[in-house]
């Protein structure tokens, strides 16, 4: 009901843009979930998540704000057994990770983070490449935000050698 009221005064092209942004946010959330389910938690991250179990980490995609999801957010609930994701924001989030970049830069950035190893050097690369230039910002609990980021980092996996899929190819499909 609410979404129909929000879209009442928009043209069809504007509605299609809003739906496209919302589906991108949803797909990024599903990608995050599938990575964790397929490759599992890194052992060190799973051990250290104990203190943070049940905490919420919010991922905001600033370029993808829309009428359905005004904050452009995905909410990640940290757990040792299963990762829970929800679209939308929360007031109880312990940490906030903001992706402050253009819509076209989000997918290559996420792909680059996925291919980094989940260790100190990987976190250092994220700090040097994305946090210092201001493309990604952490707010709130730094450790909860780092745990959520470490879950996304798969590292060099044999799967990458077999596939020729790159972010540019995926963007050209759209």
C-alpha cells in the first residue's frame, strides 16, 4: 500500500529507475549471502564473531537510494551459523558501512573486495584503496564492520581462473 502511494506521482521511466535501483540492492545482498553460504565463514572470523553474534551491520549504497528503500540499505545480522539479510535500515545497527560512489563503480568495488584475502593485508588494501579516498566509510563499531567485510572476502579461488566473467561484462548486459 505504501509503495503505491510513493509511486503515484512518478512517470513510468522514473518508476522503472526506482525498481532497477531496488533490484540492484537486492542482488548485492543475495551475492553477499551466496558468497558466505558457498565458501563458508573463514575459521578466524567464525571464532571472533562470538562476541558480535546478533549484532546488526548496515550496508548503505548511497547511489542506489530510491522510493522503496530511502536509505539504499541492506541489513546484515551477524551469526556463527547462518547469515541473515534484510532490505532496509535499522535503528539498532551497531555499524554502518557506506559505499559512497557512483552506481557504475559499486559492482567492480565489490568484485575487488571479494577477490581479496580475508587477512590483515586484505584489510590494509581496503583501507588504502577505498577508505582513505572516501569511497567506503565505516561508522559505529569498527570491529563489527570489519567482521562483515571479512565475510565478503573470499581471496584467490580456483573458480576465478575458470571463469571469464568480469564486472565490465555484467554492466554491458544491463
